[in-house]
């Protein structure tokens, strides 16, 4: 059992929860009129006129170390991919009875720190301990605002598919943190630490903000990796996609690990990578903006009337198999 203050199964008692609520609220935002507090059933936020509400919800189920960081980013990335700014987050923690209040606090400190970095206020949620689970369950709900709506119906034949950073980013970070034993015989200690450092690249907010006025559509590929993400975009359109797999950016460390362990990095969970669809006349502008910001990007395909349809992609996620080795 982890050292710390153990409590009985059920909701965390108010006198223990209230001190945590005061200090772990992410960024302070003036428009949050009612935030997380014992006895308050819901948060209240003042909403600006003319803005669109954007909402998403995602869990973290495959990671342990750095799970709070991931929870914030995978949810914020969904809002950013719709062209919005993530602003408010609700967090549900259901922890196994073998864990302690210190464990809950540690996870929420990660959430708090990452939320502050990207300008998000934690406005509510739920925390309890349960004897029905062996591993913690974390679910985030993110709300944000935007002033433009990106729809897949806007994609036209000839539009270009651009990908930022490098494939398998999130999956490799999870493996380095939670299965270092699996990588120890394949990578040097320096390389493992380098991969752990990729956690700082898991937000797509920087590139999404640079591209949202140019893009017809954007998408954050999570489970199923970049290929899964591309298939999801295709499924939203009446078009097909032509891909140039030679241009997919594959980091040398990811290539080394994938060859040794026998997995396809294109199907490795890849939050932190942004897929953006742009008209050909806007690609050069997009590349220049990203270059100035120090964000790597690659053109990996285009949408056409002929090519790969959604049914031509495999439905798989390589991370689960790697975690089970």
C-alpha cells in the first residue's frame, strides 16, 4: 500500500477534501463565478457574447506516471483541434481502496500544474475511493470557447494533410514512464530520459492556435495513432485520402523501439500530434508559421476522389499490446 492517509471506501470526507479544493484549481479565471466547493452542485461561468461553447470528455486508462498531465492535455487538445481555447475543466477521480489521499493529491497536483500552464481553471469534479477497481480511473471534461467552427464538411478535393511533430509521441512517453523495464535493453538511459521529456510536447495548443484561421479541419489523433486519426477524418467526409508514408515523421528512437518490439508506430497512440487539413494555397503560410515557432511539420497526404477510404485502415492500438508484454 502506498504510504499516506487511508480513508474508507466512498467519497472523500468534506473536511479532508476542502483543503485540496482551495489549492488545486488550475488557473484563476475571473469569469468563474462558482467553482469547486463542498455543497455546490455545479460550477457557474460567465460566458462572453458571440463565442461558441466547445466541450469534450476523455479518460486516462493506459498510463500511471504523469497521468494527471496527460488527462489535461488529451482533453485540451480536443478543444484546440476544434479551433478553440480550453478554459474550464472538471475531473473525476475514482481510486482503488489500496491507494491513499496522498495519491489523490499527487494526481491533482499534476492536473493543477498542467492546467495553469495552458490557462485552464479546474471548476469541479468528483473524488472517491472504491474497492471495485485495481487501478485509478481518471476522467476529464474540458470546456472551451472559440469564434470559428471547423467542420469536416469543409474539406475539398486537393486539400492537403499536414502532420506536426512525430508519430507515436504519446505512446512512447507512456512506455518510457510506465514500462522503462521494457526499454532498458533497447535504449540508453539518456535516450529513455529524452523520451520522458517528450511529455512537454503533448499539447497541440501552440500549433492549433497558429493554424486555426487557415485550416479547414483539425484533429488530435489518440487511440489508433496517426493512422487511426486519419481514418476518422476520412470517415467524416465523402472523400478518400492519398498518403505518402515516406514523409511521416518517425523519430529515430521510436523507429528503434518499434523494430525491436515489433509494433507499427503509425498505430501507436499519438496525442500531441496535430493533423491539419489545409487548402494547397495555405500550406506554405502554415509551414512558415510553424517553422518560426520551432514546430516540426510534414505534408503526409491529400484528400482526393480516389484513394484510401475509412474501411482501408486497420482498427488497432499498439500501446495495449506493449503494456502487456
